[in-house]
C-alpha cells in the first residue's frame, strides 16, 4: 500500500494512523518533498481526472485564474500539493480522500 499525501496534512495523518492500526504497512509518498512519479500521476489523473484537484486547498486559493484553468495533469505537474489527498494505491486500485466510503473499504464496516 502506498499513500500519496502530505506529512503535514491532518487528513493524511488520520488515514495513516487508522490504516496502521488496521494492520496495513503504508509507504508514504509526500507529494511536496518526493513529488509524484509520472506513471503514478498519469494513473491518478486517469482514475479521477478533475476530481484529483483539491479546490479547497491553500495551494488552489493562491493560484491565478489562468493557472486554475489548466488541465488537471498540467496543474498537478506544476503544483502537486493541489492534489486531493490522500490517494491510496492498494494492490493497483486507487482511492482518493478519506471519506466514510474509503474508510469502510480499508477498515471494514459500511459507508
């Protein structure tokens, strides 16, 4: 299991803690310091397209209108911290965010 996120992100920290408690051993890719490998970036955009952009983030709010108008792939290449997070890659399946339905997928229970 790999988790793309930010070490400073509260949601990412909650997800990591819960996943570790559930017996997973996640590898964290900090998109700010490690970046997003191109192959992974293409998979994320392929799976989520514009939904991969976190329009509530501080990074998004700081962008110019012309930057916000860029396609999601171009935007994430230039500003990886604008990605909605965490993105979890588990056995080749991607999920995004840490909403109840994603928690249920990894932790059991119902969404």
